[in-house]
């Protein structure tokens, strides 16, 4: 009986954490001015509803999350705090000042509407290695945004990062068209990452319709970061209900 219990514990999949990206709350606030909806209060609320993390992605033009928001959120995020962005100088300074739980490096162009590609971890290996070393020396866990390309994942490992975040837009689009085989490159990517001791996160266009299927086919999935879909779904279903629905699907 003791042996059976030991085997069960050793083979159990890790819990997948839900980190809520609150950029769109800031977008709505900024469209009118003032402080409604309140970004800090929303971060408190989604954690109270059960979310295990809060994500922000400040951009240089501060069109949604402002750098000051990112600083003020440090005092209210008691779960995992994840700051995403392109490691330009101002972003580096912000992260080193705030010291979140995790920084996710994303190769956004300055004028990018949203994230649309992962890093070329081979071409940018030296740059990423230096940036990651700086963050790690300050006690900040690092993650690199990558496509489900095995060479890019091996390249990520060479930079010293602790995790990768798989860019899931292609899966989400194809799944919406009924193509469940679109998960295969992501499953293979996760298996490779697991085998070389890279933690696996994921995000972009994941939603209530596809998250359960995605999770069930992703070995060792540690975290999903969901913003646009979750906030949009909350307009109809309520934020507390939607967070709970994601948590159920991620079990």
C-alpha cells in the first residue's frame, strides 16, 4: 500500500497555475481617464476569486498597463507576479526595481498591437543570456516567449532561463476551426522542455473553449497566462465565475 502511494505521488502531474493578465482592465480605464475600473482592486479581486497569479505587460507607450501600475501592483499581488515585455532599458529598470516573481521576455516591436512571435533563441542567444543572468542574480525567475519549435526550445535552454512560455496563437486558431491535431507541436515541445529541465508556461488566445483540451495534452504545464479572453468572457459571465471556470478546466 505504501509503495502504491509513493508511485502515485511521483507520477502526479503538477498543478497548472492560472495567472490573469489584467492589461485589458487598464485599457478600459485609460479610455476614459480617471481610475475606473481600478487596476489594483481588480488584481486583488481575481486573487480572491482563486487565481494563482497576476500578469502585466507594460509597453513603452503605456497604452494599457503603465509602469507606475506595475510598481504599485507589487504591494497587492500576494500570489505570483509576472511582468512580461521586451527587455529594453526602461523595462529592465522596471523589473529590477519591482522584483516580481517572474519576468517573461517577449520580443515585441515597440508598435506591436499584441505579441505575435516568439524569440529566435539562437540568433539572440548572447543577448538573452546576459539579460537573464542579470534578472536571475536579482532573484527573479525568468521565462522566454517561444514558438513550439524544438530548435528554439533547445536554444532557450542554452540561455540559462528557467522556463519557456509557449506562444499558443496557432493552436487556438486551428482548434477553433476544429483541427485538434494542432496541439501536436505543443505536446512535443512540452515533452522536450520537460526532458531538459525547462519549466513550461503557455499563453495567447487560450480561452474557456480550448483550455481544457490544451491542458490535457500538455505534460508538465506549470502556468497559463490568460488576459483578453478571460476579461471578455467576464463581461458576460462575471469575473469570479470565469476564474472559477478556468480553475475547474485546469484541474
